[in-house]
């Protein structure tokens, strides 16, 4: 099963893009666990909650992968999101997240650009730090050698850029550097 992670800062359309990709390819997707967890928490989250969220996201992904015979699996967020969330919010990262980030890899990462307008939401933070946080994603993806495509544009344009990146990743079997049509493969 080929696994594709949809990653990036808050309010970049990850959940929408994940659902659209799953519908386009007619395959399952793993929803963002943190939203469900935080909606039911009933208190402000703390540092240990991010570890629980990371573990819950990974567990949900493994459970869906085990019961699905689909050739593709899309994940709405990944361990990189919790890694950067810990860095930005607390200045430290749980050792479990750091270790799993090294060993739990995806075939390709779709990095959602910050070119969409910020959508206020009670669970979202740091609207004025989007450029800085986006740069942390690029740096981490490059540091770990994760193959990724930066996806840009709105609506159908964004979706089609992502579809092209997924198709190229599947066909090539390797990940090349290129810049075309509003997306960048690395």
C-alpha cells in the first residue's frame, strides 16, 4: 500500500485536500485525529496531549491500513505536524515522536502551501507565524530526506496539482526535483 501524507501549517486546506484526494482515487483516508481529540478534551491542551494525539493519529492510520486492500492511503496530517507543533508551542519535542518520525515514512508528502487565506477556528493558533512555520516544514522534510511536493493554488487547481504529484510519485517510483504548474517536487 502506498501511503501519502498531507502535511503543513494550520489553515492550509489539509483536511479538504485529503478528502478530495481520497474521493478522486476512491480510496480511504485517515482523518486528522487531533481535531476529534481536542474537540472532546474539555480543557486547554498540554504538552502530554500532543504525544497522545501523535499516537492516536498513527494508531488510526495503522488500523485503517490493516483492514484496507486499497492501493493508496491518504493521511490528513502526520507525525511531522506533531513534531513541529511541539517545537513551536513548547520548544521541545517528545522523544517518542522524534523516534517514530525517523522510522514511520510515507512514500510521498504533500506539503500544503500557505497561499490560502487564514480561516479562523478556535483550535488554530499562530496566524501571524505562518511563513516561519512553513519554513520549519520545508527544513524538516529536507533534513529527513522525505520526498515531498509543495502544493499551491485554490480549490480544483490545488487538487489537480496534488493529483499530478501523486501520479508522478506513483509512476516514477522515485522522487525528482522539478518546478511546474504551481507545485514543486523534492
